[in-house]
C-alpha cells in the first residue's frame, strides 16, 4: 500500500478537466486532468505543501485541507472517507490478527434467519460465520479457510463466472469495497498478501485495482445462477456487528412470495435432505 495516497490523488486529478474548475485548458499538458499546482491553487494550499502531501512526505494533514482537496477533486462520500484513511494511516501493528470466530450470539442470530441466507464478513471479505441457507447457496461449510475468501473465490475460481451472470459488475464492486477497507488497514499484512496474490494471478483484478475506485458494498442486489435453485435475484442489506466494527453481517432479503424466495425455500429443503 506504499504510495497509495499519491496514486489515489493522481487518479482523481486525471478525472477533472481544467475547464470544469474554471481554468484555461490551453497549453501542452503532460498528464490528463488537473495539474498539482492547479489543485493546490483551488484548495488554497501552497504548491510545495500539496506536492509533499501527494508524495507521502507531508506533515499531518488537517480535516480542513482534506475537505478542500476533496471539494476540488469532487470526491463522493466513500472517496472522502478513503482519502482520510490513507492520508492519516494507522500505525503499523494496530491491526493484530483477528480471531476467525464470532460471538455465539451472532451465530444464533444467523441461525434464526432461516429464510434468509446470511453470513459474517471481516474487512478482507473472509466469511467467518454463516447459516445453513448461506451454506446451501455458496457452499461454505465444506470449504477450507482459504476458500472462504470471497475475493479469491471470485477471481481465482472459474466457477464464479457461472455463479454470477453479471460477473464483471460484481468483480468491480468487490475490488472497490476491498480497496476502501485496505485504506483503513495499512498495517494488515494479510490484506497486503491478498492484494499481491490476486494481482499476480488475475489480470482483471490488476486492472480494477489500478483504477483506484472505492465504494462500500452496504446494500444492493445480486444475481446468482445456482446449479440447483436456478437464477436468483437477491437484494441484500448489511449490518455492522456491535463491538466489532470491521465485521459485517450480510443478509440476502428476497421479497416474500417472490420466485426467488420460493426457490430458496426449496434449496433449503434440498440441502437438509442431502445432509440429514
């Protein structure tokens, strides 16, 4: 993650045309978008200060300066959050190894959602706990710990392209979410190893990671083509586990009475009959 702040700011400068910010666009430009001097001018800071910030050797930067840069670069809410995280990273070592277990009460909560596939993710998008219907949907119980990494499954398992009819959109969303979380955990060696592994093994991941897109996966709709249940349309919501801000409950919430809800019910019955 070294150089992440500079890479992110350069990628965002490149998106903004000078004329969008009331600046003349004539003259030869070595890079697309705004120059460093122009960002500094519009943000109200010295050029030297901004250059040192982009190079990762500036002093502790204030909220006011980060907000001014965010306004100039037209960052959205997730991008502003990410900018603050990478501009003022945690000290290395603050991310200790997290236990791969959840509290018994959280597992009971998952098990009580018998009509909704639900599982718990950590900040690396590793599945830590799940209920029976999530297992029937995603095949989690028989997987090894490494196979419960959603990014690894998505980019390294060829079957993922059959499971997700809109694989490209899911891949882009996953990388944007993973980058957002990586910005909050620069001291996590396992996160760095995950990014390095996927960058080596997947050209699609490398391309998406280089785009520097950041966006949380906090709600939405996913489409899955399950080998038993068929095509499923699955809205989902997420909830942060109390006392564990880097753990998230993901619950699929199909409309009651919908075709997907009926197919999930049949899938649950089928899974019970094959494991009982």
